[in-house]
């Protein structure tokens, strides 16, 4: 998947949820990262690297990561706190 396809898929998924508002997207070469706001105190942070296939998502509430998933071609890691 390339960075444009990742962003398109992500925007489609966020639009379907209707609770998230995309507040920041930064793309530099083969890397995309950003944030989608859920409320005043919660947001979803995301990262994608086209070269490695790395995808990372973290749900942050206040200053705490309450959920996250990291995936690349070598591992999958999920954390729930």
C-alpha cells in the first residue's frame, strides 16, 4: 500500500465513525503521520511508513495511551491499558 492509499483508507474509516475529526496530517516522502481528535481530551495518533509497511495507531486520553497497535512486516503488537 502506498501513502496515498493509506490516507484514503484512513479518511474513509474515520468518516464512517463520525466521532473523529481529522486535525493534522503530515506527509514527507514515504511517511505519513497525524492525529484525529475524538474530544477535548482524547485523540487517535497514527503513523505509516510505506518502505517498511509499518502502521501504528494509539488512542491517547489526557496524557495517557489507553490503546494502541503497531504492525510491520516483522511483528504485531497490541496494548490496552
